C-alpha cells in the first residue's frame, strides 16, 4: 500500500465525497486532502515516463462546472422539474429507504435531469461536444462496479413516466432502445425491461409502487450490437453469392431491428459500454484499431444513424467506465468523449469503498525490467511475448516466468481460499487469466489440467473453465449462445438402454454461456468455478463478484484496456456498512501482468502543460544513526618512485584500439534558416595528420605528457626522468602491446600513425598505469584538511526523479537506482545476514579520482557496505566492462590498498558484481568471520 495510507476508504458511498488522496511527488507518498477530487483523467507525461511519474491530470472543465450547478440546483429543491420528476427525486433520496442509492448514482441521474429540465438560465454557458452525427449524445462516466445499470433504469423510468404523464412533452420518450456490446451484457440488461420478472424497478425500488403500472405503458427493447448489422450496396456487390438483392432500405432495416418498436418515433437510445460506439469516418482507417473493432463501431453508430433517419432519435445516453475513442493521430492515442456530462472515476469509487482495490506487483527479489525498473511480474507479456505469440501446441511448456508467476499468484489464491472456507463461504474465490490468443489459453489450460502448475485445487477440471473464443462470432451474430468450450456431458437420468440424444452445438454453447455468466453465483451452474482461462471475452461485459486474482498475459497498449480487464474483478462481494464509520470495509483484487497504474495514455485536443518531474526527497534518517558509514576523504594518492622506471611491454596489458571507435572522417554542411544544407556537404579527413607525424614525434609527445604526471614522485633529475620516459614509450609503441583493428590500420604506416595520434590520451594512460604498477615504491594518502573523514550523515537532503525504493538497513531513507541490477542488489543488501549497514552512493561525496584519456575524473562506486565482521566493502554493479571501467577498478583497488596500508581507517575491500545472482556470494566472501 502506498506510503502514508493506512486506510484507502475515506468517504461514505451515500454522500458526496468530502476528501481524497493526492500523490505528493517529492515525498513519494499520498496525502489526504479536504474536498472532492475534480473531475478529470490522467495522461502520460511527455517523453519517457519514469517509475514514479503520476502523469498529467487533465481536468474536465465542463463536467466540473456542471457539478457545481447541479449541486446548487439540488440544494434549491430542483426548481423547474415536472411533478413526475419531483416525485421520483423525492423517492430516490428518501432517507428512510431500505436500499439507498449511492451518491454517484444519484448525481448521474440528477445531471441528466438538470440538462433537460432545469431553467434555461441555469444551463447557460454549458456547451457539450458532439461526435459529428445528427442526434445528440450525453455520456455518463461511472467506474465499473458502481451500479450504472441502476442508473440506466432510473433514466428509463424518468423518461417513460414523464411521457405517459404528458404525451405532448417532446423532451421525453416512452420507447427505449438499449444497445449492448454483446450477449453477456445484453442478457444482464434484461432487468431494465419493465415486464422482466427480476426487473431492477422492483428489486431496487426505483419506481414508487403507485407508478409501476404507468411504467409498463412504455416499451424497452434490448439488443446487442450485432443486431444493428447492416450492409451498403457496395458491400453487397462485393459478396460472392448468387443473391444480388441490394442493401435493405432504412425502413426495412428499422422494422427488422426494432421489432415491436418499429412504429415508435423519437426513441430514447441508451448505449451501454458506449466506448464501442464511436464514429469511424467513411473510408478511413484508424491507426492501431483492428478491423473488427472498426467494423463494430461502424455498424453500431451507422445503425443508429439509420434509425434516426427513419424514426428519429430523441437523445442517446452513453454509459461507460472508459469512454475513450481513438483519435486517429497515433496508434496508442485516444481521447475522452467530448459529451461526458458526469464523472465518477475509479479513484473516487475506491475511496468510497464501492469497488475492490487493485493491487499490483511493485517489487520482488528478481531483476526488474530495464525500462521502468518495475518487477517483471508487473507486466509479464513483454518478457515472454516471443514465446506466447507462437502457434504452439497445448502440451508445449510455458515460459519459466509465466510458471513462476502462477506459483506466486496461486499461492496467494490458496491463502484466500483457505480464509473463505474458514468463514463458511458458499463459493470459492476465482482466479481469471486473460490471454493474448487461443494458443496461449490452451497451453495454460493444459498446464493446469496436467498438474504442470502444481496447485491442485486450481487443477480440478470440474472447477476449471477454459473458454475458447474461436467459435463465438456466429453465435453472437445470431443472438444465440456466446461461448463454447469442452464441457463435460450432462448426466443422463434415463436408463442405460435408452438412446442418448447428442447435444447440438448451440445447446452446448448455451449451457456453457450460462456457466460463464453465473460464475460465483450460489445455486447456479457456475457456482464452484474457481479458475477461468480465456482470451478477449473477459475484456468486456463479464463480471463476477468472487474474482480475487487476475493474471494478464497479453499486451496492454493503453491504460484504458488495463482498466477494462482489471474491471472484471472490481465488483465487491459484500455491501455491509460498518456502523461505526459509515464506510464499507476494504476488499482487494490481486493483479499480475496487467500494468495498471492509474495513468491513462489518452489525450484530448491540445497539449496540457507538462508537470514538474516527480521527485523524491532523499536524506539521512536520524533514528538510524547506528547505520552511518564513514570513510577517509582522500583527495589523491601520491606515488613515490625509485631512480629507475620499469615497464616491460611483454608483461603490460594489451591496449586495444578500434577504428570504428575513432572518428576519422566527418561531414559538414552550412546551415540555412536553421537547417543543414545537405547539397553542400564537405568532408574532413585526418590523413594529413598521419603524414605530418613521425613515430618519434608521437613518442616524444607521449613522454612529455607522462613526465607531468610522474614528476611529483620522482627523486632524480628532470633530464634523466624525461630520457627514461622517451625510451619507455618508444619501446611500447613498437611492441605488440598495442592492438589495432581492423588489420589494415595496423599494417598501413599512415593509418597506424593516425590511430596512435587520435588515441594519444589512452596510450599515455595505459603506459602510466603500467609504470605505477611496476615502479611505485610507496603510496601516500592526501586527505582533505577541512573534512578528513566523511560519512553518510554528512549528506544534505536532495531530490531525485530517478527510480528509488525505501530502505531498512541504510542510514539513507531511499536508495536511488541507476540500473535494474542496482535495484535487485539493493533488495539483497537490505536482507542479507552478512550486512550490518549499507548505502547507495549518490550525493554522499564518496569518490575515487582516476586518470583516463589524459584527464582526471571522478568515479563514484555504487554501494558502500559495512559487513557484520567490520569490513567496509565498496561494491560496484557492472555487466560488460569497457576500458574506462577497467581503469576505474584499478584505481579503486589502489585506493583500498592505500587506505588499508595507512592502518587508521579499518579494513576495506572492493568487489564488482557482474550478475544479480553473484552479490550474495560476494557478501559471504568478504563478510566471513575474521
């Protein structure tokens, strides 16, 4: 849980939120602020997002203005509404109600009413956007699990009852078409039909009993979008069929789609899961949108356009938790509907206790991902996409990371299942997996069925539901069964000799559809299901209150998709209010593999101002004074030499020079109007440099550079020193100690001299290190006079926008990471038994001065560690070493040797970790008993 939050639920679900959690970038924690969170959403920050970047919050200005005016209108007693509307509002807000409505539900319906019935003066200045169509749309944004189906019922009742009371009032309709994205949602919406035996009007007391007969005078038809399918003449012409009849006319189309509503005029349309219902410009392709999604949107909105032309659409109310539409600019860019009028988002729903809280993986003891320093379990798919995208056979093993993830998530599921059994729960908790394709789903189902993922309860075939989506399309189009799988045959209660009728495909599909739709519902076919494996169908329209664990094994290109998938597990199991607080108790859903961060990537027109980079305050912790690490503040190490310098080229390390690392040619061009004129390119070559420089000249220049660095520790005359250095360099340049690649540069004298000149600093550095190694007689520490000793407690507070994590055994509150290995090894340092204290060396002032390419540079090793045996270990994290890295190591080893030789600063050691798995061995090697 985020730092600073001891309880997420801080608002009652029945009143307007009075406070909200806000993220403080610098403190890297959450703070509770008074007042309601403004309506809005979050976009990703421009450029490369960091681990802690909370994104850019974009306020919905129109929604916020509507909120204020609806609040004032509510406080004034709803002026301007009809008598019927007033009666409904009084009924809905009756404090004595047995089943109270949530505040978000009441605000949503009040907003729709205000936009229709409030005095015109109150609504002045409110302008809503449009999708470019000929009928009006208004969108209600409600988080998954907050009860939008009830709000749909309230809207239908409000319209029908007002139209029945005054048939001449053109603001209302008593004929309603409800459109859903699929059969699952469509069947769930049957409860908004007044004649439905299980209607919400009765179950949730939406309509006063005295008005329910009037409600039945209206008609509600619920269709899935496939029923709105239509074809143009152009499509018909392209069909390979002998049926050459043209496309249906609007009149014929309307009679077919609307059925018993075919004669109705000015219908009210309600689009549920309305983010599917967006307008696709004729003949255009939207980047990043599949043809299937584009066809669905086209048929849905195109069908409503035909209905509007033939019968008239009074108004379309859109309901969605994620009402975003592709912008067509980039494949991952989406924009919020411009006609959103009410917003109660997921953060609001969590803080009001209306939904479960998603929990995602933030840290583990493995290597984090390279890009964002997160646990690989946070978004599993990128690590294993190559394997999961294969058309693999079911029996092929799953990637190790996937199996590892299932064992971790499965173990947590086992603990939850045990807790539920102890509490005498009728149904088990459910784990769902959302896969990238049917091949992956089959492999996972096979792994569970054969016990390859050895979590026995989840391997029970009677409780495992593998949904095969390859045969769903035709059933959806026919408004028949929506899913198929391999269910076991039902028991035959007749005698053994009686013939057994073979189930049809539709019957099998219908039986399985009922099982899918009733997961977690006592007394129904899906009651005992506890492991659901599927592909796309779980992203929309499927909800089970008993979902406690989610595994995502697919690409998540936007936070919209993340929220849709995680939304399948957000519905609460209990709505019991704590009588002491008036709040709901928290419930959770644990998520692996879905990079759910509350940071949607959707953007609206225009670019909002970028926020300051997220920063964390880094500082020593007073209470951890015992964990302070001190070190000698060495300015430099002076070398003393004998009267004879020694360098044997045969024993010296080979210096490797590569032509591709040495720029020998450059192209330049003049700039015109700030742009380079590529028609006027000229080349700069360095061949002339080689012609001018003899080998003896190169040797003398190198010797002169060496002289300045050796002279402070030389006891003899300058002339003798320079003479020795010239001879040393000449022998070195003529030896095999220098390797030049490719060979043509080594054998061609001109090119060789060019390479030697361009790498002069490296040659000098290499020779100097060799001389010091063979000729140094004594090393002397030179300490800073004012601060000879420094420690972690001397560090001043500073701020970082890099990834970081809280520490336990460090004097510094957070460790800041420069690589994923550092993050992994910081975790180890906080837990290894050989470690007494440690610190990430950032802003501590611990530096090793070294020479490289002719200049003095500063090297800051990654970690300082105080081991339990008293040794101070300087630990570096590095993969492949460059020449510069090797130089750093040599100077670090020299620093350690000189400090230990001094004897006044304890025992020091240094080491390099070349793999996240070797740090434990390094700590054991240096941390053993003295």
